[in-house]
C-alpha cells in the first residue's frame, strides 16, 4: 500500500528559476536552502533545512527541537549559526590568495558567496500509519522521499548536501529513532570533502584546490522552552535567559568511561531580579488556566545540549581525536564576526573566534567572553550570559547582548587536498523532568508544602526544593548522551520496537467510542506481545492512561476493535495505540533497560477529539442547552468559573445542545434577533457543540441568546420509512439561554 507523498513547493524568483533551469540542463540540481523537512517520530521532533542550519523563527514563533513533542508549545530551538573558515584561500579565477576566507551557512535565499543546497532527502523504515477520527483522516506531511531497509535500527535518515564557495562539499546525515529509550536525540554525522566544486553544476572550478587550516564551527542557541515565554514574566523566547555550561575530556580523567565532551543549556533566573518569584524551571505562578496548565506547573523543565562522539584526527588519520572540539565555550547569542561579501577582515575575526585565540578572547571586543571553567559537579547553577558575576551585577556585565548565551564550539584546524575529507559526529538532545513530575513539584512549590528534595530530605525553602528537582533534568540529559554514545559505538544497532498498526480508527458512537485497527506487520515476529490503547480526556495535552491491552487478534480476528464505554458525554477524548514486545530481544543492559519495548505514540496519536454521541431526541421539547447559564464571571463563590465548565482546553467556551433531531439546522440569534451562527447538523446523533463564536469568528459577549432548531427532513423510527414518524420536516422550536462573561 503505497501512498503519495506531499512535496514541498517553493515560489522561486525569476533569477533563482533561471539558475535552477540551468542547473538541470547541466545534470545537477539545487534547491532553495529554506526548504525544510521534519523528523517527526519519537518524543524529540525537529525541522532540518536544506541550507545546512536552521533558524527556528517562522515569522510567528521559534519552532523546532520539540520535547516532549506530545505536548503543545514545547519548542526549544532558536538558531544554529555555522561557519567554515580557512587560511590562504585562492578563489575561482583569482591569482592571489586571501589571508582568510569564511562562509556562513544560512537557510535564507541562495547566496553565491557561500554556496548552493544540493540535496535534502529523508527515508523511513515504513509508511506512516493511517489515523482517522470520525472518518476524518489525520493529514500531516511525513516528509518521506523513500524507504530504507528494515534491517537497520533508525526510523529516519535525513541527508543534506551543500556545495560551498570554498570548494568543500558539506554532507550532513541525521539519524532519528522512535525506540522509547532512544527517541529524544539525533545522531548527526558531517562529512567535509574537498571537491573543488564551488557552485551547483558538475564543473570543478578549483581542480587543484588546497584547503589550509580549515575550521568548522557552530553557535547553537536554545530557548527552553517556548511555553515558558508565555507563562513566566520576563522570559524571552529567543533565548535571552538561557544559561550554558559544558564539560570537556580535558577537565576529567580520560580513563573514566562516563567522561563526556558536551555542553548543556537551561532556562535560568531572569536578570530582572525584581521579579515576584524565582524563574528557574519556568513555574506557572498564576492560576494555571493557560494551555490547560496546572497552577504552579514547571513549564520549562528542559535541558538541551550536544555531546561530541567523533572527530577525525586528520584527512589521513580517521581515528578519534579526543582533543576535539578545539574550542568549547559559551558566547553572546547575537554578536559574531561578519563574513558577508567575502569579508577578509571578518573572516580573520571568525578564525580567531573559532580557534579562541588570545587576539579574540582577550580583546573584550563585545562579541562575548567564553567560559573556560567547566561545570563538572552536581550543581549546574553557574555561568549566566555574562561574566561570572553576582546576580546584582548581571545588568552591567552581560555586554548588552540581547541574545543571551549560546554555546560555541569548533573543530580543526584541518588541511585538505583535493579528494580529502574529514568526519565529525555529534548528538543533539533534549531531556528533563516528565510532565507529571512538573505538575507535582510545581503545585508543592506554589503551596509551599511537601518540600521533599530528590535525596529524600526535607527543606523549608520552596525555591531550593523546586530547583533541586529541576536539576535532575541535567542527569536525564547525561543519561541520554550516554545511551546515544552506546548506540553510536554499536554502529547504530539497538533493540527495535515493533511496527505499529497500519490503520487506527476512532469513531464516536451513541453509547461508546469505537476503536478499531488493522494488524501490525510485526505480528509475525516471534517476540510480538500485543497491543495497548491509551486515552486522555479534555485536551490532546492531557495525561494519557492505558485503557485496554490484548494479544494478537484478540476477539474478532478479522477486525481488531475495542469499545470505550467509560467515556462521559460532553467531554472530548484522544487516543493512541501501540504494539509491545515480549522483551526477549532486548536483553543488553549496555544499550538501554532490558525488557519489553513499545512502538512510539507519535505514529498513531489522534489530534481530533472524539465525543460520546447521544442518540437523537424523541421530542423537540426535550432539547437541553448545557450549561445554561454559561457563567465565566468570577466572584467570591467562583474565583475561576472556567473550572465549572467542560474540562480541558477543548471544553473552554463550549456549549452543548442535547436531545436534538439527527437531521436539523441550529440557528443562534442575539436577543434583538440578529442571526450570529448557523449549524447544519446531519450526523444523526442527538448532540452538537458550539464554541460560542459568531459566523465571522467573533467571540460572543454576555447576554441572552435564542436557539432555533428546525428539522430538515422526515425522521422515522430506526430510519425505516415504513415505521412511525419521529420528526417531521419543518418542525421547529425556540430555546433561550444566557452567557455571562
């Protein structure tokens, strides 16, 4: 069953279109560097651009590096700044060498000063399952161009090729996994090869190209996470309040198998020390109504970062160089040398920055001063986005860099003759406390009760309690780093989860929500265990719990199904189904915990709500409007009246019409008789929801409203025209209700 793939279409300027047609004629093809593909399996999901780096801003918000991706507003990425720079470079057609020349990777428009995007493709192990809710199929672009062998452990393989003006072909390969212990990181391999090709065609412009002292560097910037930007006063969603620290093998015993060369970043205390509460972890200090939150919940538990796994010693020595990256520091997020227009002076500054020379780091240029003191101990509450100063001095020591702190690392220097290449591998990951723990800790923090630290001792300092739990996220990130390293050392072979069902259907019915699925292709595997179904009420962001489990083919062997009879009328429900193994093929504790594995919920989680449908009514006089009145006005008896309505984000601003005919039109009028909305109800059920907006999208105001219900066709008992008539076409009734805001 092969389904068509959705292609990304970009509008090209006439100049780009001409260049593209020329490239096709020459046998080569380049693509707009802004074209993106998402790796959207696992708990960490992100976008990757053909330009080689990602700027996360989509003209509305910063997106990417979503963790946990099951929840809304969990983007953690801002921008990756990435450079190549070398010495004594002779450009095409020139006779004299430039002392330095650098290029800056960008996902923006084509720039011949830097190079051309040649490939952005992604393969998958299997087709994305079909997911339907009430016959509406979940349509999400899967960004898949082809399918790779099922004999490998990675679920996604993304390849990105870029020809640079230096004659260096840049090839980035990203591996994504859905296995539950390995689904929150990407393993990324870079191959930098001296081809002498400086543009998009097959002609080699520099057949004798020699690259001297090549440096490859990057300045990744995070904002952990987007949700905290809305909840916490003063948080800047472009990363202003990020703190950065790192560990280098030079700083710990290299014989220690737990040694890592890595950096990590998290949302630290805001520089505005007059804030009403400690910002660490982004606690919701309000009433928790935003995003269906819980009052106090930590909205920023994420720790993001990278661990470095391999760097060739040279073009001829492919063994790992433990002294790489050459530079590992933090840096001001918005300040960096300019290399636009083949700027030689800026290229020299860039080289000095990436090599962290005394010319750069001691000059107090305003670009930012790096942190050369590693954070190895248990307390990561160090190194804000300025010099190491007391909190009161932040405002005058952050060097006026509104971008806050970013990591800075660089590999090299390398010499590359024509045909030479170097290989670099690192892991990018996000981890932290899970959502339930964030709720528990946040509620205790807000109430200033049950302040038990992770080590079991108690404290009376609620901020110390909150922060110590927050710091456990760093330990989780390090665990992720180590699992990724084990995966890499095992040649990307890890125990695999079973394939999910190929089709998952959810249908709202009168007395149940009917779930059905088609068998997983993995049922033929010897370690197949069965299926599990999980449900959440009120919002797609709610907590899910298991409601059903079965073995292969339980019940009817032709149609696998389960009827959820626990659903309550008026509430929205979301589901996903997984397959699970018996654990017999997951017995190596060096890779991850042993035992059974489940397929990823990302494949089958529904995004549309299902509702328990009522049978149609029997009499127009039985029609009910719930709640009536709808009251959002806070008073001493009900300080937060939204809690009295249907729960969850789907329940806010919702009125239900019950016991209505199965085929009718619902018209809502204002008290003075203006028609504000018309709903054509044709699904045969006895209920319909209204989100209290007008036909033009305006939110209704407080007042008295009139509901008019008119039957649109004759309705008979059991739908049989030979039986009694229940409703006659044209019958109608008026009902009154009140909205109080």
